[in-house]
C-alpha cells in the first residue's frame, strides 16, 4: 500500500485499525512528508478524520526524526486545532511559543473553539521545553491571569497530569516516564491451567481485608488491592527485603470514605480478586521496538500492557506524590484488562519512587 492509498483508506475509514500503528511506524521520511502535504492541501475531507491521521503520525512515525515538520503544526495552529493534545508530542519549542501567544493574545483565532483554554494548555504541556516550563510557572503565580481563574487546577499542574514531566529541585525539566518500553501481547490460553498474569499474595489490604495481588512477574514487585483500586483509591506498597508489604501511610480517598460498604470486613469474599484471575488470555513479551509515545492516546488501537513508555491518558494521569519523600513518583508500568479479558475494561497504572522503594497503583476507565 503506497502512502496515498493509506491516506485515502484512512479518510474513508476503510482500513483495518488493529495493526494500523505498524503501517505508520514503517513510513519513510519521504512518505511522511507526502502524507503531510496531502493532508494540508486536502480541502474536502472531514477535519476530524484528518486529525486522526495527524495523531497517528505524532504517535508512531519517527523516520523524520524527533520532531515532525513545522508546516504540520502551522497547519494545526492556522486552523485553531488544539485537540487532541497528543498531536503536539512531536512539536518543538517554536510551536510552544506560538501556542502561548495564541492563549495570551488570541493571535490568529477566528472562532474560539469550545474549551480552547484547556485544550491549548494540554498542547503546551505536551511540549516539555523552557518556554512551556516558564509560561506554566508564571501563569500559576498570584494574581492569576484572568484566563486561568476558571481552571480546576493551576497551569503548572498540567505539566505532570497531562505532559508527564515536572520541575526538579534545580529547576530543570524532568520526565516522569521511561523512554525504554517492554510491551506485552495477548496470547490464547492453551489450557485452563495456563499461568495467569497475576499472583495472589499473603499480604492483605488494611482497608478491606482482601488479598493484594501482584501483576506482571515476580521480579517487578508491582501489587495492589483490586477491590479498593477499582474504587479509584491509590494504593501504596513498599518493596522491602524482596517482598511486597502494605504501606502504613495509605489514606482513604473520599470515594471510599463515602462508601463504607466497599470496605466491609464482615464478609471478605474476595470476589473482585477472583474476577481478576478469570482470564481469557495470557500475556507474553512483545519483540517489536516501541517508542514511548505509542500508547499515549486512548483511541489509537494498540495493546497497552507495558513496562515503561508513556501512560495511556483515559483522563488526566494522576502521578502520586511519594508518601515518604513527597516527590512526584515516576510512571513505571500499566496493565490493561482488555489484554487479558475479552470484555475487560480499564487500566491499572503503577508508579515508583526508587529512592524510597515505594510503589503506587491507581486505576482509571473510560
């Protein structure tokens, strides 16, 4: 399939999406350039589908280098297209400066898109550079600029929640994820005795009394209480003496405080835990090389269980603060239930503080 055929098939949605990311990953620099030129000059196709094409280029097409060409981002800005923010993962500082100018001065905005402030902030935070850092810091100081007063969080918080980076003690940008990725793929179970990707631990949850379970393999030491995490409670554990233990600084979230029935220890049935082990598939390591951006967007079809890389943002990613040292924890791995269960839903995110040997897990779903 040549690049024009790929473009036309994508525009018409007449394309197999399951392995579409591999096709985009194989595009050469010349093919990427042709795809971008075709997209920019195409005045008839649906803009939403063209946005999907740009998203796939940003996530998967690296033959042109770390950054995608400026003319692609000029096209987005000229047409006031700021959503999806992940399209800007491959933009450079020049584009960040233009986005900042649009937000402050409303330069080139013809018709204000709905929720444009949030969308532009998401795009800026996806470009970790000095311009983005300084702008988000200054915009978070009192008195807040008028455009920031209606936000639910301070502009600087977009850096971690959306962009996956923070500012360290020396004022430098620090990524909160690893560029090295080990992905996994689903594999048909050969028998009922095939090993599930979970292990039941003796350690129990202090909140609900159920067993903790570990995910991936023994050496990763990643565990949580599926009952409480499923209720959007962040669970902290410690890696101590080659074991996983409950962290004594766990604190109940508001949701579980308001739902004490979820924490009843009168009848510990472990039903949620048992459901975790009802797997249709097992997982095996994937041999293909992946870039960190591959799983950054929830609507790009790809297997999502992995160690390293960027987490899949169903909503904003909640990077916890380490309960021991107070610093932002780094994203370490994510486990997608759809990769092991036919009707599985949601992602378990794991974060680590290597300095304190602390692990955190939280959950999100669409």
